[in-house]
C-alpha cells in the first residue's frame, strides 16, 4: 500500500475533493477576476479541519503528518483547484511555522518533517494572538522576506529594526508578498544590525500599525486569485514581545523553513502536471479531427504517455525525499533536486497539455490555460531553479 493511499488518507482525499467541488469550483473564475479569495473561505476550510493540517493540535491545528499535507495539496489541484488557490488559502504555511517552532512546538506548514502533537514549552503569547486565530480561519497571515533589491539573497536584507526600549523601530520595504493585501499580520524579516549584515530577526507586525502601509496590489502573469503586495515600513514601532525567538536568530529560522516551502512547491508542481495529463487525456479522447479522436493517433498517444511518465516520476521522487525529511534526515540537497525535478516536469507537461488542447487551450475558459499561467511561478518562488542548482552543486562538493 502506498504511503499516501491508506484508508485514512483516502478519506482525507474525499474530504478535500468535496471541499473543492462545493466551495471552490463554482467561484474560482470570479476569484481570479477579483484578484483574491474571500476571507470566508478560510473559516470554511478551518471548520472542516483542512486549514490546520500540518500543525499540532496544541497550537490549534488539526494534527496529521507530512503525507497528510501532501494529500491535501495534491487533491486540491487534482480536483480542479490550482496552485494559486493554495498560495492564497494556505499562506499561513509560511507565516506561522517560525512562531510554532519558537514556542517549542513542531514547525508547521503545508509540508514539514515531524509534525505530531508536541506540547509547547511555556506560554507563548504569539501562539494565542496569531497562530490559533489563523488556524481557526479568523485571521490571515503573510511572510515578508523579499525586498526590491534583494531577490533571493536573504542575507542582504536591508529593512532595519532598531531597538528603542520595549519596541523596535522598523524602516524598509518588502515586495512580492503573497496575501499581503488581505493579511492581518506579517511575519517580517528585519536586520537588527546594520543593513546587509545578515544579522536577522523575525517580527510580527500588525496591519494598521502607524507607519506600516500596504502598497499597490501587484498584477501578475498567474496566481490571479492570490493577492500580492508591496509593503512599506516608516518608523513603525513594534513591541519587543512581537519578536519570534531570540534576536539575530532569524536567518537560521528562515533557512530551516525554506525546505518546507520548497517541498510544498514541488508537490504543487507535480500535482499540476498530473492534473494537466488528466485534462489533456480527456480532451484527446473526446476531440475529433478529420473524423477520428485525437487519441487514435500514435503521435498523440505517445506524447500523453511521455507526459504521464514525467509527472509520475516527479511525484515518486518528491515522495521519496519527503519520507527522508519526515525521518529527520538532513537532505537540503535532495529537497533542492526534488523541487527542480518537479518544476521541470510541470513546465514540460503543462506546455504540451495546452498544445494538445489547440485553440481552446488558449482561452480563459480552459482550465489548462490557468495551470499554464500559474505553473511559471513555481520555478521562481521559494528559491529559483538557479539557486536550487547552486545548492545542488554545493552538495556535490563543487
């Protein structure tokens, strides 16, 4: 029996599929045009236990392990959802884990290693103020790391936080922030030494704090239902109690949780490829040209076979790496390879799926068109393909 095909996980798939069918598919096109998903969707997902998958019950989550999270991600996309929907609805998967880990619980997120229901060490106010309400669907959180001039160079962060008594005074800007428009709070990477020193800390900054402004909503190629924003901080006073962990420990925390984000993106990539294989196969069986179904032609059948092979091979490798992460192995290089393998498969499969759909695939009415647009970010977010190759090369001793 496959590790993701236990009786319990089949039930989880059914729950996820029913959620997508009932709560998402009738509205997804409207959300794409609106540029965001409604806040009510978070509460609905929380009520049935999907929003808290991957977070311990001790912090308000639903428990479960790494492969429960994989199942939810896979099924949302394969039921007709999208990676853009996951980015919007599960942004807390990158906004909350640092708080949970600092409080002594297991790190959370859509994908992570050992989950379980570990008890917290001490009474951490951040868990009660931010983690529990977010997992209950009443708050939305975002993660702000990327800056206009920094890109993937986290150590070069220039947003500063100067200590002033019981507060930090924050100045700087962030960009490409997923859910930045809707977020009630932002887990923000700041430099607690001179700009670019690499001495980073994480602060939770509430929307509405004087000096903190959400800039323009960024228009994107894909992920249209996931709002993205620029953020600005001008003399923003943030209580020291809103710091996550000890001062100057932010860089390590960010690096540790990048692995979870990369596995999540890898899962989204191969699941998107699988969905596009299904869409293309269905289309080629039903579509007739010159009096014959497209699938009756050897060239088309072989192309579909190659697409299916790439998607399934990527899925198998990501699952293998995920199992090693769950076992606690240090597999930084393998996580980078898993992301690149899945993204490459997704890029190839989505492109071929749209081609097989012909002119219809180019229309907004075609689901494959949305996947074609959404897939492009997967090789950029969480560390670009090129950054992953640098990590892989380092692992090779180069």
